[in-house]
C-alpha cells in the first residue's frame, strides 16, 4: 500500500479489496455467515409468531386487553413502520460510523425491545416495543448486508447473500412450530406461552451478539475512511488464519485501486449518485422490491383466511401449512444460489421473477376453476415461492452491490424501506379487502396483481440487471472516493461492462 498527500486528504493506492476477493472459502467465512446472517432467522421468527399468536392474545386470560385485529393490524403496521424508519436511520449511520458498530447496536436494540415485549402488561406497551423491535430489525438489513458483501469473496458473494437473506424462512418455519407448542394450554398457561416466544427471540439474539464480537469491521470501509492501517491489520490477520487452515500460501492478489480518503459523504451526493448517476440501477431496485413485496402479500397476507374460508381448514392447523410453504421459501435461495454466481445475475434474477409470476398466474387459474384442495394449493404456493424467494433475496443482493461503497448501506436501507412500506402498508390495504370477501374471484384478482408486478420486475431485470457475478465490488461500482482517473461513468456504460476505468482491475 502506498500513500501520498492530497489537498482534501490522503491518497491511497491499495490491493486490500483484491486480497479479500482472492481468498478461498474458509472457517473464518463461516464465522461471518453465522455471526451476521442468522439475524434473518430472528426476523422470520418475529413476523410468524406474532401472526400465529394473535388469536391467543385476544382471548380472556392472556394478560393483555387487546383484540386479534389490533395484533395483526395496528401492531403489525407499527412493526413495519419501525422497520422502515429504522432502516433509513441506521442506514445513514452505517455508512458514516461503520458496519461493526451498527450491527452491534441494532441487534442490541432488537434484543432489548423483544425482551420488553415479553413482559407487556398493556396494549400501549406492546405497541411501543413492537415498533422498537422493527426499528432494530430494519437497521440490521442495512448494516448486515453491507458487511456481508464487503467481507465475502466475489466468487461466493451471490450464493452467500441469497442463502442468508433466505434464512428468514427458516425462522418462519421455527416460528410456526414454536407457536403451536407455546400456545398449547396443556403445557403453558394462556398468559405465559406467548411471552415465552418473545423471550426466546431475545435469548437467541444474545447468543448472536456474543458471536458478533469476533466479526471485524469491513476493511473496505476502514480504507475509505482514513483507517488504512487498521484495515491492513485485519486483512493480514484473516490471511494468516486462511493460510494456516489450508496449509499453503495464498495466490498473489491481482490489481490495485487508488482512492482519496474522506470522512463522510453528504445526503445530496448520495442522492445524486443513486438517482442520477445510477438511475437505471435505481429503477431496477425499485422494480425488484415492489414486485416481490406485492407477490408475497398476495399469497401470505390472507393465507390463513383462504385456507379456512375455502377449504375449511381449522384455524389452529394453518401453522402446519405455513411451515410447509416457509420451507419451500428457504429451499429456493439454498438450491438456486450458486447459479447466481455461475449462470449469472441477469439470467437468474429475471428468470426467478418471471417463473414465480407465471406460476402464480397458473395457480390463480386453477383456484378459479375449483381444481385445488388445501394441500394442492399449498403445493402450488411452494412452487411459486421456491423461485420467488430466490428472486426476492436477489433484490437485496442487487442493491447492496451495484452502488458505490459510500452509499451502500443507505441504498439498501432506502430500497428496503420502499419495498417494506409497499408490502406492509399498500399490500394489506389492497389484499385485505380482496382475500377477506370470501369470493373466489376477488382472491384470484389478488393473485393476479401480485403475479403481474412480479413479471414486470422480471422483464425489467432482463433489460437492466448488472452482470455482477464474480466481479469485485469496486469494479461493479467504483467508490466515490476513487481517484479521478478511476471514476465510474454510472449508467452510461452497458450493464455487462465495467462501470469505469480503474487503476487496475481488482
């Protein structure tokens, strides 16, 4: 690494990004996956448990004067509002203060809020800490996805990101089964079981927090913010661990990048970069997030009502069906993830979105014809969500890797907030009426709306998706702090080419 003095800060030429990208997979990388990725399991657990315990909370003797509608309505809306506002609030601080500081703080916020939810004694307390739980989870999305993409080698970035985001559904499976046990009054009193589900979430968060202490700050972030000596120490330590594990020296890194270090980037510069310099990628991000948000609401928002209304499934048994489709959701990113790194982003993103949309159209037609039972409808949903989950996870991957590093966390936060708001606010307003009428035609229309938006997003991806597979993050979107000769041209170049010349190709 070499440095030179510049008027606005130090100019650094470094091979740190290339050194991180050329690392073979190791136990150290598994530490990153476990320490950072398992939080999505908590998110899936939170969302699923609250939906499944709504009926118990509204019963006399639950310990809370609350109705089922308030749990699934106002409390759910507050959780969504907390997640959206948390993503934007913490996302800005993640880019400014660093990945590690924020992924520790946001998990601590989640831990405290969910633990305090478990001791709720009145509705206002329950609502307040549902909001704060979402506030912590929303910040996790920005901090964690930023750190993961900056620490995982380019050869594995796609599959790891998809697997981690898809683990939300592993939490959903666990949440469905946990709620069945926790709500069994033969095992726990009516005012105890639901509290235990939240308490368990806090215990799991504490375990993850302890593991995270060993996850380092992103060397890429340190490098840009003038802490290159610390970045060098971290990368050298990682290299020693990997060499000791493999028993052989690492290959030489290929390429360097020259940057002008700076402490912060203004909101104005972030906005101009994302929505002007990279406007095609911004359109892609909007399309992917809105499409998946509406498809998931079309299926899952009225999930229990559809089964009970049209197929006479007892309300106490819907959790088993949900566990099945949640498992299908998890298998999609798990089994298809590698293809995003080998076949490529554009083909896989567009095909998963289009296939899930077309399969949902087919499901809507079969449902309209009266050809489905509760089991076959669930099987159809599994097929749809197998592809949709991989597509939805790739939306997070896309917005975390196609914008410059200084804007990464804020970009993730912004698109996450837009998608979550659309899914958690617009979606319920639209789909609650359609799936709640008990009319086949209205439910079919709900399916068709979700399928249409998913297909439109797939077509957008076919045109605009960036060929980011097996490419360095600095090659996909050159940092704003890069030396002038290495600046990116944003969307003026083709999606398949480099975003701009660099000192060398890393």
